[in-house]
């Protein structure tokens, strides 16, 4: 059984990209800022409380009186729980101005992806294992933009609207 029962392969004539193969399917896309704001609002409306604390080691967890604790320490968990197996992976995104006509997602070779959002069009991305810096990398931004420019340079027309749910997955040439 497929996770995407509506998925179908497109012929070269059916998609606008300069690629021999593409698939289209319907999926759900959640905008993190809208979704997270709604979760926090609902949590607070139902009596929840958000308490922000700084923990220096895991023994301090025993002092918490809350029956449920959400661990949002990210890489801080490496030190807090002495977990040397935790490895940072830096991802860098680039945002374009909002474009309401972009109501589809693109996943492409080389780790490129594009997601429409109400606050802009998100372009990605990078995946740098072991990199801890949060500083933006101008070279990564140039690679992301150049990769998307190449992807869309051969586009013949706007992909057909899928009501905000279309996803194009551009595939590399398949071996024969």
C-alpha cells in the first residue's frame, strides 16, 4: 500500500520542468509558525502553563513538580544528558517573498526543495552533518538559489494548480 495513493508518474509533456521524469501527488503541508502558535494557544486555553527554565545537568530534572515535561533542549541534550552520540546537522534555508500563485511543492535531486508558505517561499536546502554554527553560509545560499534557478530555467509553464496540495517530485534520469 502506498503512502500516496494519488501519486502518478507524469510524461514529459505533462510537467513544466526540464526533466525527463516527474511525479505528482497530493499531500498535506503544515506551516510551522501557524501550527505551533495554534498548539500553544490551545494548550494555554485548556489550562496548560509554559515554564521556561535553564537546566545545567539532568539531576535538576528531579526538582520539577510537573507531571509532564517537554524536552526542547535540541543539541543542549548532548551536554544535559551526556549523550555523545548526538550529532548536529546544520540545515540552511532561503526565503523568497510570498508568491500566492506558488501553490505546489517541489522536491528535486541534489537535496533541493521548495515549499510555499504564507510568509514566503521556502527554498532548501543543506544538510551538513557535524556543523554546529548557526551562522548563515553565503555560499550555501548561492548554491540553493542557483540550483532552483537551474530547475526552473527550463520550465515551460506554471505547474497546474492543485489547490495548494500539489507536489512535484522531479526525478533524475532512470537507467535503461
